[in-house]
């Protein structure tokens, strides 16, 4: 494989990684970061940890809080009380805003 073929192969792989990360059904900070990192590399921009820091992993407390919120939403939906469901969703939006952010 020539150096030009290898470069083309790597550029194609980075482009594919960026497209797959962008096309995911559920946007996450990590997928956004992966996509941004791949696009920056394709543009020839060296990675700068200060400019594009890696996303933090959720702590176990955050995971437990999210799990509790999901259980609360499920229990509320089982009541079929639309007012209670609406209130539970609003509470979840306040507690976990990243779950409800709009995709660009």
C-alpha cells in the first residue's frame, strides 16, 4: 500500500467514524466528542486537550440518580395520569437536562 493509499484509507475511516457518531439515534456527549475529534483530524487540526477535552464519565451517584429517575418515570406512566406524567417529565428535564437537549 502506498502512503497516499494509506492516507486515503485513514481519511475515509475518520469520515466514516464522524458520520456514524452523528447518525446515532441518541446523541451523547461522548459521541459528539468522537465526531468532533474525527472532523478536526480530517481538517488537519492537531488535538488540543484544552480546546476539545474528553467528556467526563458519569459517577456511580449520577448513574444511580438516572436509574431512579427512569424508575420514577416508568411508575408514573403506569398510572396513566397525564398530569402526573407531565410533572414527572418536567422533573426529569430539570434533573437530567442532557437527556433532553436538542440535536444540531
